[in-house]
């Protein structure tokens, strides 16, 4: 009987800790990275990278900026942004900018398997 | 009569459980935040986000969009842009990035541009049409870019060939903030000691203007002295003047200063221009011919 109560008290302690650690105490601010951004903000970030690329035509800098968002290939991020741009109602100009960056990235570092059917 | 034993084992179990749970919840499997706004980013990434806004503004000149993006950071955009540019310069960061921040700060400080100077976007049409192929695409390596772009060339101006259905909801923006024109170096037209201006003691006050006398933001200023050099930009103090910049001088050091690329330097600048024992300032005006 005592062992059962002991184990039950451990489980109660674990439960309390998990509630506190996961739900009541948010992660420190320095742990919040761009990867945690909402999808529409990520899409806007990619658009900003595409706009910056329009200005400096520096594909290495563009890839470095995109790398902050995710470990995925920069080209994949831009392709995903193009799809989201359609759903978010971006203008054709925005989509053009994204597509230009996608093409530049494809020429610079194509995804495995290519990007055309 | 038996003595009633206190349940220390329950307290021990509870404490043990708390420790194990906390270890798991904070170290082994910490909570992952998702769907956040840019305002929740850590300070370093907020700076990067702000820089991206400035770089994008350089490309699209859409101040309304830049303001909307800056608002997501939930800060004082003007002060933060200027502060970040100065930190970037002090830390040996990219000059171009600092200049982009300074230009956006200057644009924010001067929101009301005369309508006559606005240049409408060449694709400004009211219909927000998206090409019908977009919804059928999936995020995969097989994405066909030709389906989503009308002129898929690596052009710096991709909209020139956009079809009439291409839409743009941009606010017409001025395409030219006062900036130095290539081939027109800034020349020092006035360089003098400043003795009676409050707050000018020990400071080098710089003003950069174009040929018409309009203050110019984003001009790189290089200050040199025996054994050292520093550089900064105009436009970081828009509350004073778009073409204004200043520098803190040390006593007993003779400085020279140059504005922009290929500009002419002026020398003999020091804090002693107001007489021996008096900490003076110095004012230099650069202008394009």
C-alpha cells in the first residue's frame, strides 16, 4: 500500500511539472526564432528576401537570409511561399518577385530531382 | 499505543516527480512555440527582420507596406531603425545594410511627400487577380514556375513584361528619396568652429546637401585621424535633419572628414577652434556642385 502511494505521489509530481513547464511558463524570448513564425509571416519574410534580391541580385545573400527560416532548402521555402502567396491573395508583382528568386535559386542550387516535371 | 508515522515518503515522491517532470518539460522535451508574430522573436532575429523590411523597402519603395511590417515588431520604428543602423556600424556590419536602415528611417521621418513627386507603379491596376494555376500546385520539387509567373526571366524589373491581368495594390511611392547622384561628389563648402551652439561642444556636426540644397540621407561619412578612422551615415537623426550626422571628437586630435564616394576631404578639424582651454565643436557642410 505504501509503494502504491509513493508511486502515485511521483506521478502527481510529474503531472504538476508538465503542466507548469509546458503550459504555464513560456519559453524564454531568446529561444523564439523565425522558424516559429506563423505561415503568413514566413511567407512575407520570403517575399522580403525576394524583394531584397531584386535590389542586390545577390543569390548567396538571399539563401543566407532564407536559411534563418528553416533548415529546408531555400528553393523549397520560396516554392512554398509562392503557393501560400496564392492563398493569401498576394499581388501578381509579389508572385513575380518570388518566382524570380525561385528561378535564381534553382539555377544556383537546384533541389534533388529537379524542379520541372 | 503505536506512534503515527508521518508520510515523508509521499513528500519524497512528490518532490521526485516534480524534478523528473521539470527535467522532461524544460530540458528533454521543451515546448515549441509556433504561429508567432514577429514581435515575439528574440532581439537578434527582430533586428534581422527589421533589416529585411529595410532591404525590401529599397526594392519596392512602398512605405505603407514597410510601416505595416514594422508595426508587427511592436516597437518605435524610427528610433529602432536608427539605433540598429548605428549599432551595425559600430559593430563593423555591412555598410549597405546600415544605409538601407538609414534610408527607411529617413522615409519614416518624412511621410508626407508632395504628390507631384510620386511615380505610379507601372502595373497599378485594381484587380487582385491570381493566375488560376496557383491553387493546383503543391509544394514539391515539381513546381512549375512558368505557371505562376508571366515573365520568368532574371530581370531586375520583372514587371515590365507582366500581362494586363497582373495586379498591384501598391500605394504609389516616391521612387527617389534624396540621394547622391553618381559622378557628383560632395565637396566641403563650409568648415568652421562652432563655439556658441548649446550641445555642440566636442562634437563634429555634419550636414550633406545635394546641388539644390536639399538634405541628403544615407551618405557615408568617413572621419579620419592619425591612427584611426570611423564612418557613419547621414539620415540617422531625422528629427534634426535628413542630411545631418554628428561625431564625438576627442580633445587634442586633428580630424579630417569626407562625405560620399570620391568626395573631397576637409582637414584641420579639432575641438580647439574656439580658443585655448575652450572645448569647441566643429561644423562642416558638404554639397554637390
